[in-house]
């Protein structure tokens, strides 16, 4: 059996091509082949098969697709092996074209290290001949194309760039110009391809075309990206004008061959936690795609109240966009709203990031400015993604920003971090509770159950992802979801009784630790408010529909004071505008605010309501 992924997915046996007519069979096999002979977790396969929108009971449905794939493979179906936690496909050393590609590149690397450039070019050409087009182009999975295909394409391009470099050193290749033109058309911003095209044209006596290529490069970069050509391109252009067609002689700039698929050979920071399962955030993820902006450095801030799933959104987007950042994926929790500790010091995070790039502790400076400068030096020219989770302030974030075009930074925070938006050009992305249908879908997936009761649970959870997850955990912790209908109905009724009563609702949305206790999640942000803002927040919970002037009267402050308090609450995602001069909070926050009103003067508030006509 021969498995081919460097183009449309194909299986070839002794009797000819093995057809895989079902799209999900191709998705399943492709996902397994990209980690051939290694475990692929069940959740990863579910994500690939349904692009983050799994059906009810997805694990059982996955098992059905595995059985169908085994049948389609016939005698080779035994290669798809069930292992603890997932599945594996067993492939021999010469049966997978990706493995043969890696082996040929490794042999080319060895030839080059030994000074055998002709041997290196031959093995590189053998590796490139294995490619038949866009990888896995017939596999219907958006997430696979976003996350797994770009790294394959990057390795092919790096291999071809090295092949072009060696060919030029050896005197060229009859078909090199045509291949370079085709790749430049497909990847117009890849300057090294244009550099090799200029040299190949000049050395074949087509100097005018070489200079036209440079002019086109400069015009495109300036018009579309606001950039100048890189120093190497400018050097080659000057050499051509002076009739010195030598390539740049800087040994450090020689194209490095890509590492093989084996994860032990990957040399880049990859600090992202696992990708979470996400429901109902497709539009937000599409909005975040604007952070990949033609190679320019970009900054985004995802903000929202506690429990809206900001971290999950950031990680899901980071994983699906990882192929755009081949030089590293950095992640740090900034603990802006963590229990029992203050926000992380920028110096600690800077040392974490420098260590990821193998900078020894003894070589790291002490001050924040010096550490930030060292990080910028390490990241210069790198295409990296930096995810900063749970930030407290713009000042905490600024030292951690990379300098290079092609980098991107995604920050999450309960606070809107307007300083980053105004001063640093950050793109704000507001995260609200889920829409009702998505909230119900989350509960159905988590419990494996359906029914009208889940819609009421979703509504009483204010469609807030954290609250929904806690409710689902409560419903499944006793095993009622897997038991009979009567046990499930009893568990659901018990939960609904607690949620319908505002006095017990927040207690019903708590498990055993701070990370799964909604009241505790709200408390961290409120505990850091100044006294006036805390008093106004309690008023919003104890009363409804008060105007700004009425809030000022009830809080014992003037209109300017209450507006400063409301601005603080809005910045911390605790209230939102509900009309002209009126503010409110999401339902669960309002319930919590009502609890706090007793700690900030509930009795005076109730006396004033009659006076102000509320």
C-alpha cells in the first residue's frame, strides 16, 4: 500500500488506486497519516471530522467512521489501530510520500554538510518530485487546511528555495526560471523566491527581466504592504546593475532545510496549551483572522466579562492560525484576575519568552526595559504569534510586544484595555455571551442529551460559557446523563430548582475550586473596584432602570462621580449601556451585584428609591 498526501489524498495498492468516496473517510485517514505511527487523540479526530461543530454523541459516530474506513481499506484495514485515548495508522518506512520526502531532505542535508552540492541538488530534486499539487486538496476539512496544510506548504517552499540556491551555485537548471515564476505567482510576497528568480534570469542572459522583477517586487511591497525590499534583494539588484551576478555571500542567510515531520526535530517555541472545543464563535474567529494582515505586525485585544470564554477563543484561533507563524508560538498567563495572586510582572514573562529562544538565564539582563530590548532583538525578523492571556493593564502588555513585521499578538482581558487601542493601534474584539442556539448546543454536546429543559438551563445561565460548562458538569457528575430517563429528569429538575431562584442561582453554578465557581470568578474583578464604583455596581443589582442622575443620588455622589464609576465598571466589563443615560449588567452579573449591594449599603439604597421615584 502506498499512501500519498503531498497532493490530493491517494491510496495505491497492487491492484490500483483504492477509492475513498466518503469525504469524512478522507478527513479521518489524512489526519491519521499526518501523524503516521503515532497516537491521534479522539478529540482531535472529532474536531477534524466536524470542524468544531460535532453532532450529538460524537465519539460513537467517530467509531462508525473508523469501522467504515477499515472496510474501505480491505485487507489493510488492520492498519487503523485503536489505542488508549485515540487511534493510530501503521505505515511502513517507504509507504508514505511525506516520509520519503523527509528522508530525501535529510539525505540532502547530509550531502550539503559534506560539501557534495551535486548530491544535495539531486536529493532535493527527488524530494520535490514527490509533490503532485496542493496537499490534501480533496480532503473536505476547513480546520485541517487552516492548521495542518500550511506547515506542509512551508516545508515544500523551503526545500525549493534551497534547491534553487544550490542550483545557482552549480550553474543553474534549464527549468529553474519557469518553476520560480510559477512559485512567485503563487506566493508573491516571498522575497527569497524573487531573489532567486532575479539571479536565474540574469545568469541566463535576461538581465532586463531580472531588473523588471525587482521593480515589480518593490512596487508591490510598497503599494500593498508599505514596505521596502529586504537588504538581500537590494544587494542582488545592485550586483546585477554592476554586472556582478553573485548571490549574497552571507553564510548565515543560506536557506535552511526544513525539519522533518518528527516533532523531535522541530526547533521553535510551541507554548500554546491544547486547543479547546469551541461552540458558537465562528464570527469571532473570522474577525480575528484580520490579525494575519499581509505580513505587518498586528495586535488584537479580546475583552469580555468573566466566563465569556476569552481564553478558549484565543487558543482556538491561535491553533488554527499556527501555520502562519513558523518561527514560534508564545503563550503566557498574565494573571490579571487570578485568585490569591496579583498580575504577573512583565520581567517574569520576558524571562519566560527569552528562555524559549534558548537565551541562558545568566545572559538575561535585570531591568524590564533591558529585558524587553533583548526580546525584541531575539524576535527581529521572526514570524511569531504571542498570546497573552488575562492581562490587567496596557503597561503590563507593552514590554512584551515583538517588533517584527509578520508577528502578531493576541491579548485577552476582562478589561477593554483602551490604552492599547488608542496608543498602540490594537484591534478590539468584544466577546458577549453566546446566542441561545449555541448555548443549547454546548449543553447538548457536553451532556449528550436534548430537550426543552436544556433551553431553560441555558437561559438561566445567561448563555455564559463558564456557567453552561458548570451546569453541564453538575448534570453529568452523578452519571444521570448516562442513566435512564427518570434519573436524568430528576437531575435536571434539581438543577432548575436552584437556578430559577435568584437567591440560590450562583450557588448552583459552583463546583469545588475557584476556576469552576462563577461567584468567585465575578468576585476577583469587583474586589478591586474603588468604593464609589463598588457602590454603583451594587445599586445596579439592587435596582433596575435607574438613570445616571438617579444612580448618583442613590450612591451619594454627583453626576461626574457616578459617570466616572460607570466608566470604570464598563472598562472592567461589569456593566453595559442599556439606553440613554442608563446602564445595566448581564443577568448573572446583576444577580451577583444584588448580593454585593448588602455590603455597600443596601438599606440606604432602598430608602432613596422612594425619594427618587425609581
